[in-house]
C-alpha cells in the first residue's frame, strides 16, 4: 500500500504520540529484532537433505464462522526452501478437514475438489450453538495455526482448546442465527487501491519495504477486486458498499479500471455504491476530481442517502478537505450539518452509515496517529447524533486495513465495524446478513486461485507482522451476530433517491 505515510512530510504530519510509540514498541521490539537479524543474514538456506515428500502445513485460520458453516484456510509449503521473502515454496497437495463434536471423535470430513498449496475448505450443515473440534490436514500432516501472540489473539477458534499442541484438534462454537426472517445481504468492502504496485511500502522504515506481485502476473489490486465481485455475488450479496480508497492515488485511469471491475456486480447507484477515501482525492488544489467525474458524473456531492425498502443507506465523504491524505479525516461543515439533519428527521429508521475513516481506532498493534481516524471533534459530534438516533445500527469503515468490531458506551446500539482491505491479506469483504430481528457480520476471504496465492504472499507485509494487525484480534472481530429490531425493512430492490439526499446517477 502506498499508504498515508508513503511520503516523509506526510508521515511527519500524522506522527503518533510518544505514548503510542512506546506501547507499540514494547509489543513489536522482539519481532522486529528477529526480522532485522534475518535480513542481515540473508535468506534461509535451502535444506541439503530434504526428502521429496516432506511438507509443512502452516498458517491455519478460521476466517468465517456462521451459525451453520465455517471456512478454514491454511498453506502447505516445502520445509527448507525460501522464495526470497522468508516464505516456504508451495507444495501442491490434497487438503481436508476432519471434525466432530468431541475431540476424540473427528468423524466427519470435508475436502477440496483439487490439489493446491493454498487451501480453503468450507464446513457446511453445522448446528447453531454447537462446539465443534477440527483438524486440518495436508496429505495427512496436521496444519498448525498462525501465531497471534502479540495481540493475544486466536486464529483458529473461539477458545484455547488445542493451542500449543502439534496440529490440534482446535475448536469453535457456532453462534445462533440472527432472529427473524432473512431480508437481504450486503457486501461491505474497502481499500481496493487499484493502481498500487507494492503492498506495505512505507518510506523511511527499512523493515517496511513492501511486497510486490510476482513478475508476469496480473496486478494484485485487480486480481483481488475481481475476486471480490465474484465472491460477493456467489455469497448472495444483493448490494455492495465500497468504503473508499478505490484507487491508490486518484488517477483517472485507475478509478476508471476500478469502476469497470465493480460494474461487474451491477450498475453503480443501483446495485453498488462507493464513497471517497483519502487516496481518491485530487492530488492538488485545482486538479480535476477523477472520483467525482468517474462515479458521480462530475456533479453533486460525494455523500448521499438512499432508501432500500425502509433501510436507509448513508454514504459519507470522510476526506472532504484539502490535505496530503495523511492527516485526520474530515467532513465539511455543510456535509456534517446535512448528516445530522438526516438522522434527526428519521431517528428510528433502520440505518447503515459507511465512510472511509473510522470514528475511533482501538487496540491497534501499530502506533495510532490522528491520520488513522476521523477528527476527534467530528467523531464526537457523530456519536452524539447516533445516541439520539436509535435506528442507526451499523457504521462501516475502512482505512485501517484490519477487521475490528467496536461498540462504544456513547451509542451502544451501533456496531462500529472496520473491515480489512480488499487488496491484500487476508483479502475479501464482510457480508452483512439482515434479518427482521437482527443481523450477522461475517468476513469472507476471496477464494479464486490467484487471490489465494496473493493473499498468502502479502501476509508478509510489515515484516511478517500483518496477520497480527489485519486478521482480527478474535473471531468476533470478523464474525458477529447482533439482535436489533429491523422489522421495518422490506426485502425489496433499491428505491428512488431520497428527495433531501445527495444525488447519484441511477
């Protein structure tokens, strides 16, 4: 990611506080020292006595957990090999997951339809509220989990069963389904960064040298964005909301390519909606606004409200300001006034708000600066508006490139959901399933072969620390169920624009 800190001056404008640096440094120091030592000694040497059938199954993760399904991923590599980035070369082999309701009786199995090194197995037909035990295997060898010790996280389940053992079994407990009947599903995504060429590149930070695509392969943002559209449709999404950083730098050709890809989901302004991120801004004052020209026909504000059978969707432009992109997000005074008035007019209407910058950033592995969130004063103003609007139930944001669920005491009826980036590890989107009595949020990794390969390659962003940040501190950060009265929503297609809203092309 050519991210908010890609230029030295931009980085200086958004420096974290000394307390943030100390807190994060205490967590990261041991790993950074190991990475520095590895860099000094060069790539690991290949084993001279490796048996041709030797393999290692690693990076086991429970990405998705619903009331009746689970998606489990892992990687099979050849021990003693190195691809130049400190990662084993792939070993193409059969993969399966064995599972059951008792750790000593894993009497059910699910397998892939073809051999691969980048495994993704979905367990279906599970019972709600049931604890399952499982083990993933590559040609009989048990897979070990991604270690998330820096954040006390757990990549493989909802409890500690099996952690520390050699391959499990591990366990998870399925949640209850959202109450009531299913009404519609919405794919929540962000940070496509079309046009980017190196993921995780940060100027002036030696260990953050970034990860590029392998020579000869298609650009990774395009691979991941196309996989997003395909997977969202396959998972039954009726609508797609893309919360900013559609492009890497606001270039007209990149935004045009992003629109071509997203148009594969359906017409913009009808089947999918986008809002601006800081990367989508014009580079300089007076430049053409390619985002406005490409998605809005060159007219109208970049914020809007739309009504979908009683469900209100509000999109915010959280970088409606001049700046280098690294400072705090901000809504213009007119937009903020418009937004507060919309909430006040229909306080009880079921409402989803989405915008690029989160209102707050908590429990981050890396130092938190003001550039990672909306300005504090505006964030407080929005939370006050939410407190007086019981119909708002979800605020979706990107920008942090991680999965994180937050509920604040100022507005406990609103889930603040940060969603990891489309463009790299773990790669994918969050599927919001709306029922009459509540909703579920489930993260899905994109499953195309090319997307799986890049997702595995890009886990080495930030010196290999990226899983600690991006996957989610717990399964609940990427999979949750919340009871909420949404009985006023009808399962119908998108209606006409609200008269008082910002306009979008139909």
